[in-house]
C-alpha cells in the first residue's frame, strides 16, 4: 500500500506512480490510496489499484478515521507493506500498520520546517518507519540529526527518471511551438522555466524580484514561466501575484501551471530554475530538465552538489549547471545574466553534461531494483 496525499505534480505524487509501475512490472500488486489527481490515468495504465480517500487532510479526526479505513483495506487487499510518502498519510498509515501488524516505511523528500515542538512531533511520524528512505544524502543527514534515527534505518534511494521519455532528439518542433504558443511567448522570447509547486518554500518570490532586476538592467525579450501546480491551499499565490504587480513584472511573468507535454515544455525553455528556500531533495522536474539537456540554475537548498555540478566546486568544463545562494535575488539575476550571455556552445555543453549525469545517476535500474529488494526484505520480517 502506497499512501500519498494527491496524484498531481509533486515529487511524492509522481514517485507514487513510479513505485506502482515498478511493483506491477515485477509481478506485485500496488494499492495507491490518495485524494487523486491528474496522474490517475498513468496509475491505471500501469495496472495499479487506486483507492480514493482524503489523505491530504491534516485534521486529526480525518487522520484517525483514515487509519481505520486503511486497516480494513490492508486486510482486504492482503497488503504486506505500508509505504507513506508524506506526513498526513504517514500518521494514518502508521496507525493502520500497527493495528494490522504489517511493515511501515516512509520516504522523505525535503527538510520539513521544525520551528516548534508541535511541528517536530508532527514531522516525527516520518522517522517512525522500520526503514526511512531519503532522496539524497543531505536529507539523510537532516533525518539523523533532528530525529536521532539510527544510521542502519536510513537508506538513500534517489528518484528514477525515464531517460527514453525525456530525450531531446525525440521532440518534434511542432510540439515545442504548441507549448510556447500556450504560454503566449513569441519566437524571439527566451523562456526561463520555473519549476516547483506554487508554495513559499519553492522561492517563486525570489524569481519575481530577480525579474525586476533584469528589467532594471535593460534586459529584454525574456519571460519567466511558472509551471508549478497551485492547489490554492495557502495565501501565497495571491501574495505572489501582488508582488508581480508591485514590481511591474506582469509583462515577463507567466503563471501557466503544469504543461500537458512536459518534454516539449523543457525544450521550449532556454533555462530551468529551482529557487527553493527550504532544503529539499532534487525535484523530479529539475532532473527531467537536465535529462532534456536544458541548462539549469538551482539554489543551494534546491539540489546538492552531488546533483548539479557548478563552480567553484568544479571547473567550468565539468559544470552541469549554475548555483546561487537561496533567497538571494541579486545573485540569481547575476547568474541569469551569465547564463543568457554565454555562448550557444557553452550552454549546449552544460546541457549535454547534465543529461549524461542524469543517465548515470538517476536513469539506471539500480534505484528500482533497490526499492524492490527493500520491499521484499521488510515484508519478510516478523510482525
């Protein structure tokens, strides 16, 4: 059983589908419990079972009710493992696993804010897995430090990217033109795609302030396209648009939402940005952009140096992208100027090295095989 809040565009959402695909391909049964979303079709296509349940709610009454529903599903579907990909479904899944005596796993995608005892306790369910999966070494360090999880209970398993789907040589120009037309940008406009859900921790406000700086520097013929999902769960999207109005950047900011044709969308961009101001594992869209040989710019909290190689850590002939200090819009603007003024051969070389890095680190069969081995091993443990 895979418990995830939604099936939209987030890292947990897309990993739920990837895990279900891996399990069914290996002859196992995957039951995904979620509110659902636009990825339901992909889930059905891979042969997984889908159960609709409000797993996104943080209401304690709903979480408790969900625990009993999950326990009944575990018994009915003969589930041997419960795998929680977020905190709210984590609490329901943990209680259901305890009720039924099955194994409980968690996966961490970011460094949750831990600003008070209540948040620490709420986050703590993600450290209660018999095995705790971290998407990067940085996240593993955070788990061990904050929750005193023993090293042998933490395992690092990175995301797996379908390198064949995200192949720049397979994208027809007509697909790229269609995406850019939907964004409302002309052929001479350089698009900087901004990935990540419309949430404060993703740093979109930093991008807007950087856009203002670029305009002040006299830069023209560029547009930032924000392709993250906005689920309307906070006031941030309204505050973000207020900032766009205040900075007079409405002409260079597009809040477009997730594209229907993701590979073509990456090809339509001159660069892809992840501006996170809170520590997280490398976002799947960022890795997909690298697979599409797009130049990437990341904050120092959006992706570790093990993912995006950038000066001064490496020489320019080894770099796979650019980095800037999180929250520093002046540094982001300067980085963008450097990228956009670089020669075409330099940008192509950076993109090519980024694709090779994704192929070697995130596109092999190692991660799916490691996940299957973990499921198999933990399911055999005594209840």
